[in-house]
C-alpha cells in the first residue's frame, strides 16, 4: 500500500475527447467483474439520445453501469468508447464532460458550505480561488439559490442538499449528466421540482431510478437484469414489459439471495 | 441489515426483553457489515480493493490516483473524528478518583491504529493544524495559537508521534490477534510515547522537576488505559464489519 | 463558521496575519529569557490592553484563561509542594502572557487569512507531491465531516434508544465508526467523480 501522499504526474498519453461526439458512448461487448464475480456481461449498445433512463432490480448492475460512463470504474473486458476516445485513455478528462450525481447528497458534498461546494468545481477546472467564489455566487443566483450561499451544507433540507449537489456538478458545464437514483430519499413535491430542473437542462441525461414516473419525457429506457441488457426501447414499451415480468414473478417463492 | 428505526418497545419491561433478545445481536459486527443494498456497488470493495485485470498497466495508474484521493479523505476523516470526540463532554469516573476523562485521545489512538503510521500521524497533524488556525476543537472548546503556548503543549506534540508509533506497531504485528495488537499499539503509542514527550514538556514549560511533572500527569493514565481498551474493541469490531477500513493491515 | 475568531475591524484585525504571527513568536522567545516581575508585569499589562482595545467583546475573550485556570492552579500547587512557590508564580504568569498573546492573534485573524499566511510553510513539502491545494482541501473536508459525524451518532443513539430504552452506550462507538467510515469511502468516490484532489487543469 502506497504512503500518502504519493502522486505521480500523469503521462501525456491522453487523447482529447470530442465533447460533441454522437453517440457519446459506444459499448462493444463490455464486461465488468469484481474478482471472479461478474457484474456486467457482454453489453453492446450505443448511447446518443438526449434523455436515457435505466431501470432494473437491486443487484442488476445499474450503479456499476453508470459508473463506467464517468470513469469511476473501468471495464474489465470489451471496448468502451466515450466521446470518441477509448475509456482508459479518456479517464482523466471524463470528470470534465460527465457530471455524476450520487444517491445520497451527504456522501457527495465535499465542502462545509454551499458556496465552497459550488466553487470547487470551478477551481477543479483551473479557475482562481476568488474568481471561483464570485462565479459560484453568480451561478447560485442564476438558479435562484443565492440565499443558500453561505449556509453550512449540514443545515440544508434533503431536497436543498440534492439540488446543491446537482448544481455543484452543473457548474462544471458537463455535456452529460449521470444521476444515480437522485430522488430516492426525497418527498413527492421536491422530486417533482428536481425532475423539472433536470428536464429543463440542455445536457444529455442518464437517470437511474426505480420509479417509472420519472421517465416521462425520456427518449429511451434500458432495462438491466443480472448484468445484462434485458430490454432496450421506449419508456412505454419497457414499462409494460417490466411490470408484466414483476407480476409474473410475485407468485413464485423468491429466494432471499435474490432480493 | 440496519436496525429498524421504527420499532419502539411498548414499555420498560418490553424494552428489557427486547434488549436481551435483540440488543446484543444487532450490535454485532456482522449486522453492521455494509449490506449490498446500494445495488451491487460498494466503493471500498470494488473501487479500492484488489482487482483481477486483463490490463494491468492502465489499472495500476488508476489505483494510484484513487489511493491519493482516498488517503486524503481518510486523513481528513480521522482529523474530524478527533475533533468530534473533543466535543464529547468529559466524564469523571468515581473509581478513577474523579479525574475528568476526555474522549479526544481515543481519536488519536484510533487514527494511528486504523490508518497506519504515516496517515495516522498526518491525521493528527491536520487536526492540530486546524486547532492552530483557530478552531475550538480541543476538548473543552479550546483552540487558537494560545493552546500551543500552554504547559500541555508537549502532549499535543506527542500525539502525532504517538499515532506514528501506534501505526507502526500495528503494521508490524500483522500475525498477532487484532484485539491484542491494537491494545499494544494504542498503549505504547498512545500512552508511553505521548507521556514520554508530554512530561518533559510540562517540566520545561512550567519549570518543574521531571518527577513532579510526571506525578502531575500520572492522574490521567487510568483514563488513558480505559481508552486503550476501547480502541482495541472498536478496531476488532471494525475489522469484522468493514475489514477494508483497517488500513494499517491492508 | 465556528472559530475563536472575533468579527471586527480593529487595528489588530487590519494587521497582516504573517506579521502578527511573527511578532508573537519573537515576543514569546524574548519572554522566555526573563523571570523578573519588572518585565512580566508590564508585558501582562500590554497584552491585557491589547484585548481591552477590542472593547467589551475583546475582554470577554479572556475566558480562555478560565478554561486553563485549573491546569495553571495544579501547576502552582506542584511548585508549592516542591518549595518554589515564588518561581512558580513567575513561571505561571509568563505562561499566561504567552497564551494570551498567541490567542490574541487567533482572535483577530480570519481563518482564511491564517491559512494563506502559513501556506508558504508547505512549500518544502511540494517535493513529496504535497500541494498547498491539498492542505486547503483537507481542511475543508475536516470541517465538512465533523458536524456530519455528530448527526450519524445522534441517529445511532436514537436507534439504540428505541430498542433498549437507555440513551448512551460505549457500544455505539463501533457501529458509529463503521457507518461514518463507509461515508468517507463515498466521499472519496465523489471527489474522484469531480476530478480528484489534483484538479483537472493539470
């Protein structure tokens, strides 16, 4: 195990991503395993649509799938091309183009106050400290949150926290926004507001959710099961098939290990 | 699985039955192992754990970068833990002569034993840095540069060295039972080393002879022994529930 | 943000942080050479008048001395026992002056300014790959974690109380450690998702 701090300058082998590439992600027989346990297997698909939803039962590989898009995980087999560049070569550039919003805002916010949290994204991109602060305040005002700027993150409500986490990612102006079950702990009204915010964005969206209601206005829905793509189609078609499948399984004795 | 927050026993009797029945059980390490509810993904296992890979060169670079970030977060985490423990009000136990015991040095011992020598010492240094910057994180709500001019500054200097030694012992006794290893590390690093630096500090700052300074400091040793025991139990529980967190041994 | 810093715009607030730090370090070194009352009493008066110049709120900052009074009293008793009471009084007086002087810098300097003033001290560490940016980031992380830990502990205590009827137990410490540790893993992941501790502009 390496001592901290151990930092080696990255080699200049990086190929420059093309942010406008369409499709932005090309999966070619992509697989992912942890040790000998397969998590994702044999995925071949292309992502280009404006808004893509992902659904699946617990343990189906949804979270790992979306983490591939941001470079948080690297495929262990097959080829993954993101923004026109093989994923392992794009890795260092990916956080700039792909924003990632996690399920629990308490796990995502890095800084004690809202303003610092937003400004961090800008300093990450090389903006100076004071300039970042100023632009962070302006950005908050633009989204109607100027009142929150100086507040400690721990004192915000759940919905405010999640909104700040989304803004903290948006301020980096990504081309793609990945959201991993962002509404799972929010009430109906807050969910609706955040959904509205998401739908108003010019960014491409990939949203993981258990709730079909959140896929209204989406162009495409992927259904993952046991690490494989079970179905790929319009939200309506996938919803019908998914619900039928869940109903047909309810009668069976379900092993606890499948839950 | 997490305990059900909603389950509230009806009366005192029921409470006691409940404790007998479930109280011991739900606290056991197995129950606190992080359940794989978050889909199939768990960062410490999947992102940072050892991986088998067909493309070692790429992954080597990746793991190294993640390590730096993760270490940074861990160092900050333990610094915050020491700070949070400083907010626990001191307890005075009668059988220890009524000397107030603060929880803060528990954090110092944990940092060394859990993080290993370098990161453990860095965590304590980071904590002291924050105190020096003016945050009232020392037990009793003290902070600022003033505390580094006080008679107990030797103990503050001793903390990072103690964490370093504790982490080093923990790392070099990997074969030993974890409870025993943690107790020895915490006792040697968190008491022996800290007092070895702290007592001369008191002597110099307060113009006392060494034996007098030692006498004045010795009243805190029983409380520190209690913290050694706590450290050992916590480390053992964490080793069962979240083994990847015991970085000194991984 | 919680801190011993006292909001204000006095002469002491306007002095550069580096200058204040340097002055206190030099004064403390000088003071260590003397044990005479003729030096210590004026020095104490000088420090006290510094606090007084900040007004009523400034004098209230002397509460730091109260927090340390037990310790200082215990030291005095030890001196008394060894028959060096007079020496004890001068030494404790000197300690009190040094503590108050150093604390005065903390009271009149914003944390940001202090961080900026000491950042050159991290320069030598750069050969190990440690950037001042890392220092600032870790400070922010600590300030983020500390309150969150209290929240985690409160939740655990509630769960414990709901099932056992008692409030506190040391047995909560281990689950607390596990819960908050897993949180720190998630934060590490979130940090990486936004470009890691090194930033994206390299």
